[in-house]
C-alpha cells in the first residue's frame, strides 16, 4: 500500500471543512439546548397563565356576587367608588 503526502492547500481545505463542521455541530447543540430551556419556560408560563386565569374567573364570580348583593340593597344604579356613593337610576 502506497502513501502519498497531501498538498498543503488540499490539507488546509480539509482542515477548514472539519473546523466548520465542528462549529456548526456546536451551534446545533447550543440551539437544541436553548430550545429545551425555552420549552421549559413556556411550560412554566403556561402553568402560571392557567393559575392566573383561574384567579381572574374567581374574581369575576366574586364581582358578580357583590353586584347582585349591592343591587338588592341599593336597587338599580351606578356606584362611584372614588366618592363612595350610589347614584340611583330612578
């Protein structure tokens, strides 16, 4: 089996190509890790959003009950929270 030395320019091209492959492979790995971390963050945000939406719905239900109670107590009208007054529609 005969061996032959590669031309310097050919060897440099091959080494450059090999380095490029390594850089691209490292970037792919970095992107994959970033995607996984972002996916975890998205999952956490989704969980938090569900919790906050439940809180929001609970608050709306509480508001509805308060409005119903106030309507029974004061009748139809508007409430000015800043002034603490009820304005009757009658």
